[in-house]
């Protein structure tokens, strides 16, 4: 069974490449970047900002099976600050130019809807599997690795599912919906999900 490995900052390009390809047909990113001929480059700019900002802010990344699947997250002790968010918005605006508006709206919605009244938690931001390797349980293994890290700190796990198929998977793994869907204006919805800390689970 392929091992799960930590992704280091000098592997940023490999991480960005997975996200660029994996989110090409994602409903949310099809809304953010509606021009299919420009979406690959736009995805690359978007995820370059996100990955570098996550590492700079103390976030972590994991990969399995030679970057067949990857996950990006903030551990319970480190969550993005208002300053981190403002810097992400600035960088997205600079890098994306005339394609920045929806990307900025998306990130602002995630920030505005991040729950403030929940216990300390790991925040799973982006998890994806490359086309051709989906359905083999690689994403599930990465999600379970996040759960193990959170359980070690007796912390919850928060994230957003970008489609109903992913929501169903996360619910099978023990996460539950938290609040109302986050709906992009004229676009798809994301579904906030939560896993209680180990001490609160029966």
C-alpha cells in the first residue's frame, strides 16, 4: 500500500500541478473560471497562491502514491488570520487580473462562513485526486490521516465539500453537515462539514 508522505515547500510545483488538473472539471472552479480555454492557467495561478500562502501561514500538505492524491490543511494550532486572508486576496487579484473577481468572491465567502463558535479544529482546505486515480480510496486515506492528526490533539475537523458526491463520501467517513450550504452567486453550493473532537464522540 502506498505510503502517505508530507509535502515540503520545495515540492510546491508538484502540489500545484495536481490541484490544477484535478479541479479543472470541478463545479466550483468551473464557476470561478468559466472560460475552459483559460481555466488551466487560472487554476495554476490560484493554487500557487493558495499553496504558498498555506505553507507561509503554518499549514501542511500530504500526498500519497507519488502525488496521485494530495491534501492541504491547517493543523488545529494554526488557523489563517485576517492578515493571511487579506494577503491571499491581494495576491489573487494581482495574479489573476481580469479573472480575479470570482476567485476573490469565493475566498471571501469561505472566510465569512468559517465557523467561529466551534472548538479548536483542523481546517481541511483542499483535497483532490488526479484524474485516472479517482475511486481507489486515495482521498479517503488522506482524509483519515487528517482525522488522526486532529484526534491526537483532541480537535475537531472542519472543511467544505465542493459537490454532493464529495459530501456523501465525507458523511460516510463520519463528518456531518454544519449549518447551511455556502452558495456562490449564480453558481454551485459548497457544504460545510464537521467532525467533533475525539472526546466528544461516543
